[in-house]
């Protein structure tokens, strides 16, 4: 194993661990903090850290183009605001692993929305097969029997909506190209998203500040979510993208649920039944169908030292879901 291979492996493992533990931190925070407020505070902290990092590294921060503003708006409202509000609301009702598993549905359903929202795009048969497999996996996990009605089904529905919101947001950004470094763009998206989440929280009767009682565990969970899972997690994510490309980096989504399941069992006493495992397996099969071309390409490109440069319009760019960004962190 070469040094570059070990480096990439460590980045991948660290990101999977950080994001896997984030779902356990969400469950811990939800014990005493309302869900949307918890999501808002998480992104308050993350925005401060990301903006501070961008300033420290001397990265360009000022949006210059209409595309910059469009990406910030879509990212803040859909990728952060809608996605995380639905995620935290849904996570109240189900074990931590459900959130990680159901969010792995995002790349599976993206082609269906791309076909609708991008006139020039047509989903291919294998992508549609993968999307159907993904939804079959969700039905298995939801287990909609008479004994399963109530909170769990509501939680599953909210988490599916969260995955759909992220997929729609990714498709909506497809037509734009940012002039900003990734970290600066993410910082502005996070700041706008935090403001939107606070506005939503303030409008919900169930989210009253008077009901919040925060202990040391909740403070630690909030700090972890804001600093480690969001800020450091995104920086690792950007590093992986600039090293191996977006396609390989996206595979981390299918390691995160395993980390969450193990940490949820160790730290929260949660269990993961065979039905849920079977449903996740079907979602993974759906992902393999949707990304069949990408996976074949990755196998062809695999070498002893996989630290190749990602594709992009310029040497200092990377393309993420079709969007070109400068790769300066």
C-alpha cells in the first residue's frame, strides 16, 4: 500500500466515522433540544468555523457572480434549510441508524428528479431500475404493517423527504458554476441555512425556548455536530473530492450507516433488526444500478496509487454533481 493510498484511506475512514457518529449526536441533542432549533444551532457553529477558516486561509469570500448568489440561495434554502429541518424532525421518531440508512437513498432518487428538472437529461433504464430498488428498500425498512404505524412511519416519511430535498437541491444547482472556493461557498450556504432554520423554529409552537434544558451531554453533542460533523467533516469531504474525485467520495454514504449502527448500539443501546438490514441492502443494490457506469469507470481507473486528479474544466477545478468549483480549500 502506497503512502497516497493510506492517506486516502485514512481520510475516507475519518469522514465515515465523523458523519456516522453525527446521527448519534443528533439523537443525544434531541433529548432536550427541539429538532429544528438543534439543526439551527449546529449550523450557527459550523458557519462561524467555516467562515473563520476561509479568512484564516485567505480564501475569497465575496460572492461575485449571479451563479454564486444562486448557489448560495439554493444551498441555504434547500440543501441546508429544508434538508436538515426534515432530517432532525424525522430523527426524533426512529433509531439513529435509520437516518443514516435513509439518507443513503439520495443518489438513488436523484436521476428521477434530474429527468424532471433538467430538460436535457433523460434517466436511463438502469437508473430507473436502481430508483425502484431504492424505494423497495425504503418500504422494507418502513415495514408498514398494522403494528408499525405511528411514530416510526412518520419518522421514515420525514427522513425520506429529507433525502428527496437534498436530491432536488443537488439537481437545481446543476446549471450553475461558482467562482468561489468550496469552503467559502459552503460557509455562505451554511450561514443562510442557519438563519432559515431559526426562522422555522421560531414559527413552530412546539419549539419554545422555555422547554430547553441543556446538560453536558447535549452541549457536547451540539459542539460535535457544529465543529466536527459539519465544519471539519466538510473540510475532509472537500479534501477527498480534490484528491480522488466526487464519484469515489460519494461512496462514503454507504459506510456511514454501518458506523452509525455500531455506535448507536454501543452508546445508545439501539438495535438494528434483520428487516432494516435487508432494506439497506436493497438500497445499496439500487445505488449500484444507478451508478453502474461510474462504478465500472472506477474499476478501470483503479491503480496502485489512486491519487489521480479529478476531472474538471481547469486544473484548479473539480466537478461535483456537474458543478465546477475551485479546489482551494
